[in-house]
C-alpha cells in the first residue's frame, strides 16, 4: 500500500476524537495535527496543551488505528508559527496527500486555507465537519499557570518512537523556549533492556528523534546526542535549566543534581511525566506503553524485506536456516514447525551420526587425531576428541573442515529426500554452527531463537542439573552470540514468556511463509 500523509487543521478541539476517527477511511500512514491560528490566539501559553496532547496520543490507536503515525504540531501554538502563512513556510511535511479541516471552509473569514492547497499541488481537500471556523472549541482542563524554561534536557532509549515517547518529547518541547537537549542511550546502557538485541542502532534512533522534534516544532534548537552513562550532557552543560523525567526515572533527576553540585553547576528543576497505560496489553507484556512491548510484537514477524531467492539453490523446496543458543527453546520451536507441515533437519544430529564407525567421516577423523580418541569398542570418544581440539585452534579448524563438508553433504541429501519423497515444500534446517560454517548462504532465509543469558543459565541448571559455573561455561562457549544471530535473521523468536506466547510467534511466522509462497499445507 502506498504511503499517504494527511495534514489536519483543527479548531474544534473538544471534538478531537470524532475528528481523528473521521480520517480513518483515508488509510493514512502519517497524520499531522496542527492548530488553527484562532487556538493560539486564545491560549496564553503552548504549555497549556500538555495534558491535551498526552490524552490524544494515548487514545490515538483507538481513534486512528495502530498503523497511523500521529504527530501533533505544537509549533503552531507559538506566536511565530500561528498563521497560515507560517504553515506554508514549514519545510515539513514536504509532501501531503490530504488537507483535512474540522470545519466548513466557507465559514472561514480569512480564506487563508487556500495557501496550504497551493503549497501542496495536487492535494485533496477534505472537510470533516460542517461546523464554523469562527466557533472556537477548546478542550477542558487547560493549565495556563505552568512555567517555561530556556533550556530543557531529557534522556531515553527512544527505540521505535511510540506514543509514550511522543508525550515525553512533546512535553519537553512545550516546556522549552529556546533549546531541547536529548540524550539517546547506547552501549552498556541498553544491555539491560528486554530484547535489547532488537533495539535499532543509536544513529538511527537519533535520526528519528530529531525528525520528530523538527516535525512538531521547527522554532526551537535541538541537540540529540548518544550517551553511554546515565548523565550525558547534564554532567557538563552549564546552560541547562530543566530536566524532564518519567515516573519510572524520577530518581535519576535527583542523581543528576547531585553530580551537578559536585561539578559546580546549577541545580536543574525536575519535571515528572506520568507513563501512559497500554490499553491493548496482554498477560505477557508490560502494562505501560513501551518499546519493550513493541519489540515483543516484532517476534515472529519479518524484521526486514524478503530477500531475492539465491540463484545457486533451487527455488523449491524453500529452506529456512534455524539458529539459536543453548536452552533457547529451539527444539520445541522445531516441533511446532514440523506440526505445521515443515520438513525438519537437525544438523547437530547428523554430526553425531557421522562419527559412527562405517560413516565417511569416521576413518578421516581417526586418521587425523589418532587411535587415542577411540573407546575400546571402536567408537569415537567425543570427550577425548574435544580435549584435543579445544586446546588447539588449528586442530579444531581441521575437525571443522572434515565435519562441516560432510554434514552439509548429508543435509542436502536429506533435503532432496524430504522434498521429492515426502512432498515437503518448506524445510527448516537447524545447526548451532550455521553462521560459522557459512551454511546460511544455502538458505532462502534465516530464523533465530533467543533467550537472555541469565535465562539460558537458569534453564541449564534446572534441566541438566548443572552447577552454576558449569552452566555459565556452556553458555559462554557458544559459537554465536544473540546479537550476531539477530543481525543475520529475517525472523526472531524468544521463548522467555508463556508457552502460548511462543506458540503465537511460531504461528505468525508460519503464516508469513505460507502467504509469501502461497502454499496450501
């Protein structure tokens, strides 16, 4: 579906729910809400709209749907931005498909709305209501007593901007008269976040934050910077006046002021914003609107567009490479896909088979590493072999050279059998060493199954009756980190939560594949 942008000029703010809902039939991607010049003329300070903005963002999913990115242009409340002439001079949005009004254009005494239509050639003009433009309707609960500050600072992860971020950023903009400084966490600061492997790169998050700020109010100066500790610019910037925090990070404001006192800097006023409740939350998610919930929603979905089919492998069967850490729940995931109709290949199991006497690898491994790796019955003592190869990287490379080629050959034979003799259109091939062996290049796409390190350790201790140090050693010896697996994956699963939530992830992924391939399984 093509991206569509709407620009709504509103004067009847008490009817905002009805107005926003009326834009739903236009299938918008982005909707900008700006205030009619009459609104600014009747309000002493833009900050008075703080509560209104928060309530609109919180309910926007109900009124508009989750697919619409709503941006409330609070810059249209400033004296420098409260005119149609100013509206036409804004560089953002650069293109608009629909100009919406919550009043009849014939009732406008100035007729300045036509300038907007000239600013966006070919735009469609839509009157969402027949009310008069001259009958201003303000929302209840405006507070004109709040103080503003020249320089405002705030911080956060700002991963995939959601309604909670929009409230935090917009409130900071409304509180500022000159400059807003935003610290975007990176490095070790994000490692404690749920599903941190799915957090966007800092450069991307900084770009999106700056674009949002410039969209809603182009009349302030913005500094959006990465931070590697909880303080960022607040530790050194002498010109800051106010820090904006949420109820979740309120203690951070006091810590900032302790450090500023130590560094001989002025104390900052602290402004606390309530977190928004997530009205659509489910049992496994947080009750607040959060990036963690958004990242959970990404599980089982395609993280990037489907790649062109590799030219060196047949289009059929469709091969999915599955990777995952120890105790991450891969086996159960594979069972789910087998139940859906996929063929399953376990490369680790193939590796075990190839060590058996009579298999093609057996004699080569014994010749390379000596008779001392054999049990008395002639089978390979994998513990003795491991002691040799894990003590010498060159010997490990030798073993991998032998085994990886043989495993890939046997896996390809099994793929042909599953497709030609059993009619399997989709085959999921699981291998712990998938990325190290380069087998992902022989797959149409890659999936991964992850859990946090602490959970993997806990599961190993419980499942294998291991001491904590033994479990830690096994987890830390894995060939591929969660981060690397996610970077190489088209779809990611996480089995940290309930069985039902893992099942939902699997069902979503399978629906995507069957729809893409138009399979009837």
